[in-house]
C-alpha cells in the first residue's frame, strides 16, 4: 500500500514539473544556438579561405600560368606548367602502382580472407592511412632515393602509391561487401570459376563504388606535398626522365608561398586555385558516382 | 466510463501517404484499450500521434484534435515535452540506455525535473521496479549495466522507467512481441496491475493477448477505425464483417 | 562419353589453377599492407640507429639542436608538436562535436546534408593550401590585429608575452584547429548517425527536450566513437607538416608564450632532411621521424579500436 501512495502524482510534484519546464526549454534553446554557432564558427574560416583562394587566384591566373614554367628569381611572369604536368605524371604512375594493389588486396579481404587475418589487415590499413605522409617520404627516401643515388619522379610516385593503397583497399572492400552473395552464387552455379566470377560479376557490380574510392584517393594524393619533399624533390624546369627530380604543383605552391616575392605569391595563389578546383571536381565526380551507385 | 484521451477526426500524412484517416475514438480512463489490425494499418501511427512522437519525423503531418482531459495536445501553446511527461510510451523492442546502470535507467526520465535528494531517487527506483515486479530480481545489482538483463527484464525496466515519470497514460506498441512466452505473461500481468492507476493503450498482433488484457478493443483497417467496443463484444459478436473476418483469421 | 568427362575435368582443373593464381595475387597484395607497415618501422629504426646509439634516451630530453657540433636533442620539437596539437584539439573538439550534433540532431535534413557535404569538401583541401592562406593572410592579420589586442587586454598573462611576429605557436594552433575540425566533424557525424533511432525515441518519450535527448541518449551512446574521432584528429594534428611548417616560425625553443615562434617534429624534418649536413644529422632527423611514427601508430591504433568498438556495439544494439 505504501508503494501505491508514494507513486501517486501529488499536486506539489506536478507543480514542480511545470515550474522546471521553462528553465529546461531555455537551456534547450541556448544549447541549440550554441550548436548552430559551432557550425557557423566552423564554416566561417573555411569559407574565408575559399573566398581568398578564389579572389587571389582569379586575379593572378592567366594563360601564361598554364603554358610557362617559373621564371628565374626576380623576373615577373611565368607559370606552373611543369608543376601541373609533373603532378599528372606522378598521379598516373602512383595510380598504376597503387590501384591494383588496393583492389586485389580488397578482393582478398572480402572474398577469401579468414576473419581473423582479414581483421588484422583491415586494422593495419586503417592505421597505415593515419601515418603522417612525411614519414612515408622519409621511408621512400632511404629505400629508393639513396640506392638510386638521386631524387626521382619514380620515388615520388612510389611514395604517393603507398598513401593510396590503404584508401583504395578499404573503400573497395566496403563496396565488395555490399554485393549480395546471391549474385556470386548465381554465377558460380553456372560453372564460372571463382576468379572470373569475382572479376566479372562481383567487381563489376561494385564498379561505381570502387570508382568513387579511386577518385577520392586520387584527390587525396593530388594535394600531398610532404611525401614529395625528399622523393620527387621538385624541379624548376621540365624533366624528361622518370629518374630525374620532377616538379609537382603542391611543391611549387609551397616554395613560392614561403618565398619573399609578391609576384611568386601571386603564382602560388593561382596554383592553389587550380589545385582546389581540381580537387573539388574530383570529389564532386566521386560523389556523383557514389550516388548513382547507391540508386542501383 | 469517462474518457481520458479522445481522438477527434485524426489524420496523419507521411508525405503523400495518408496513413491515418479521420479517426474518432475515446479511450476510457483507468482501463486498457487494445488496438488491433493487420500490419501497416496505422496502429503505430495512431499511437505515436498521441504523445506527439511524429514531431520528430520530418514529413509527417498530423491534423484533427487529440484531447487529454479536455486539453488539445496539438493546440497552440501546448509544449510537447510537457505532454510526453503525462503520456508515456513503451516500444516494441526494449530500448534501455546502454551506457547507464539499471538504477540510472529507471531514474533517467524523472531526473529531468531537476535536482533531487539521493533517498528520493532511491525510493522512486524501488517503487517503480516493484510495480513492474523486477525489484526482487535486480535489487542486488542496481549498479550493473542495464544491457546485462534479459530481453524480458529489459522491457520491464523500460516500463519502470516510464512509470517513474508518473504519467497519466501509457502507450505500448507491441510491448511483448520481442519476448518469450513467460516474459510475455509477466508483462500481461503487469498491464493488469497498472490499469488501476493508468490509462493504457496497447497495440498488439496477438488476439489472445488483446482478449486477455484489454477492456476495450479497437479494430483498424487501412488507416481507418472500423469498430471499437467492449473487448468481449468485439471477440464474440462484432458488428462489422471485416472485424469478424480478422478476428477469426479469415482475413484477406 | 568418357572423352567428354575428361575434357570437362581438364576444364575444371584449368579453372582451379586460374583460381589458384588469382588467389595468390590477392593474398600477395593484401599482405603487402603488413609488409609496408613492417618495412616502415624497420627502415625508420635502422636509419635512426646512429642517433639512437649516440644519444639514447637523452635524445628526448635534450634541448640542443646543433648541426655544427653534432649535438641533437629533440625536446623543443616534441614540445612544439604536443602543445600545438593539444591546444588545437581543445579548441576544435567542442566546435566539431557541436557542428556534428547540429547537422544530425537539429538541422532539417536538407540543410544538414548540405552542411555535411560542405564540411566534407573542406576536409579535402590539401594542407599546403591551408599553409598558403595561413602565411599570406592569417599571420599578417594576427600580427597587426589579434596579437596587439591580446597584448593590450591580456598582456599580463605569460601566454601573451613578447613581440608579435605573426608566425608563432598561436598561428600554428589556429591553423591546426581549422584543419582538424572538418575531420573530427565528419567522423563524429558518422558516429552520431549510428546511434539507433530507438535510443532517441526512448528519451523523447520520457519527456526530454531535444538537448536532454542529446545528453541522455545520443552522447552516451556515441561516447567511445566520438573519443575515437577526437583521437584520430590528434593523430592528424601531430603528423601535420606543411601548413604548420609555414606558419609556426620554425624556431626550436620552449616558451610559455603563444606569441613566440616554435618548431614541430614534422616541420624540422621537412626543413632539414633533404639538406642534412652529416650522417648523424640525418640519423637524428630519422630518429625524430621514428618518434613521430611510434606516437601516431599508437594514437591511430587507439582511435580505430574505439571507432570499431562503437560500430560493433551499434550492431549488437540493433540485433538485440
Ligand atoms: N516514418 C514514416 N514515413 C513514411 N511512411 C510511414 C512512416 N511510418 C509509417 N508509415 C506508413 O504509414 C502506414 C502505417 O504504418 P504503421 O507503422 O502505423 O503500421 P502498423 O499498423 O503499426 O503496422 P505493424 O503492425 O506492422 O507495426 C504504413 O503504410 C507505413 O508505410
Ligand atoms: Mg507498428
């Protein structure tokens, strides 16, 4: 009986509930405003950076920027043509090395691997993608640059490939896991060997998602600077051999930004604009792929 | 019987779907009303309208009136938070807060009123757990995590959490459908107990359960209320053919 | 009849051997992840050996960094890295968590989705571009506007002492904060979206306001995941090279003042490694790299474990 009475809603208690409510609602409003304020505080500097890049970049960019290589110190004009081409070369080579490793590694994880070893590899890939890229640069320096007795495009591309691999591996694996087992079984039941099934059925039906991952990985390495410092090194001129140092857009932006010349700063802004536009284009395409993939 | 909750021409839309169509019904005080009907007929939607749960769903529109003791809970100036403290809800799957102990789960809602003394909290926990017949099972491990309980115990914990707030009305959406027969029986006994003090509205797919625990039964079909009457009558001599077909399993 | 069977079998075997080769390739590439990780550790350790032998534990406590006398101690760099990263995290965490909460719990779906893609897009901006903006826009602004103001009103504190150069610990902290906020936000957002709807409904049905729902159901459920996101942000901040190098001033000193230039581990590597003056100098830089590698390995492993435990917990929650 005691139990019954104590659980009764007393008038006083009810008043108490009602009294605390305005206070609670005020707190709710304040916290909501703070969270909205956090969003603004996050977007404001980022928007500011974006506005500056567009404004400074547009005022500095010209046809020359795309056609010429940097002028010697003190001379006005010039462009970053060699840097842009160099970046493309580096990205292409890194993709050739990194994408197959990532994709086939992912196939192992999703199609073959025992659960324990797959978990270990997955974990290592996640950890690897968090290692500072400058370390990757140092490792490639002592693995390739020292034995080959010189900085080279090859070393730069290798460093970028190392950064790509875990990204491609993880995104591809996620996509492969989403392919329904019934699809694989249907193909296997027709007598198609596992490896052909994997390539022609599993991988193909995950293709848009895999493309998204690859594009995101490319976007990531396109802006990497630190791992190129001791591998590709950078080059004031055109380079004709993969065993020579090669220019790269991010490296040029870096060295021009820290130089004490206004004209070089202008070039750095133009380079930044080109880089940012490229990256946004890449991630928007990736998003587009991602979305069309989800619809299917 | 005087009514506690009254729906007056209730309509609920989700975007283009008209999920509940012009429902008018009275829920009598201190009794159990069962809502039955085939899957997708809008039972949960009606129930969730009663404590303004649809406020959380983007794209959901509710029109018509719902009266709780003569106040329109969708009326101007009515705070849904205050309404939900008077109309509690128990869900299909037990959903205790996994980061909290058993003790803290029970007190979670009550605590929102503001600071309280320790012994006050302990008393609320004890009485609430006793009412759901869980006290003896957990009194020695109130500090342990709520996820360590069995599914049936978790569901009773969720009911304890709801009554600790001291609502007037308790809404239950298939509260026993995820439970084994013994836990189900316990929940049913509990509902029987609780109706002394609370107005209970329960959605169930289980005809026997509806017949066992409820005083009044409402049959819904395709978003409309087909028939609502004393449970005994619904299960023996319903007025409408659709009701009879559904009850006897000759439906569709 | 037997002829057909024979050719059929031959086909199967050929298929099997195709399978074998294919599997071998995938195994090779999958295990290359482990090889890369091991190789990195091995290279960094073996290249650091001269420095490890010569300085041992004093490397970590040493204050001198003298390439001419070949006397190397890394404390100023460790100090710079740790202090800049932790301060950046302290500023970034409330902003990032608040933003993620706003996106998932408060904003209408459209607006939330838009803000989320904006944040994601910004998370992809390369660090050299943050550095460019930092050195050409932010540091002059700090030097001319912010630092004089801070000095005027808070100058009595040791943290705002000394001349305003612009490039400083303060600049490093701010640029790091701006850079890690999008990362922490987007991971926290994922974590919050993994909180089951039933948890939110439980709180709302008890008569909680939206904020009380966040406090009662959302944050406790996502606790370990959010912690993982913050620690991952810490890993990024500690390893961040270009932007910090461009704004922090690159002066190996330990000073309480946020106005004085500082130096971080990745920055000294970036600045000196390509032109190391002696084998010992480059071994010392490798040694700093090794420290950095070990720190980030630990941080990342911890963060991943927390994030994984979160997603596994979520799976358990839905399975019941
Ligand atoms: N959040 C929502 N968004 C869109 N449509 C919804 C939503 N919730 C319910 N509906 C639709 O409203 C209708 C009624 O759903 P409701 O969940 O109320 O059915 P129910 O009677 O509870 O079914 P069950 O017995 O299976 O639980 C269904 O057609 C459903 O698709
Ligand atoms: Mg339902």
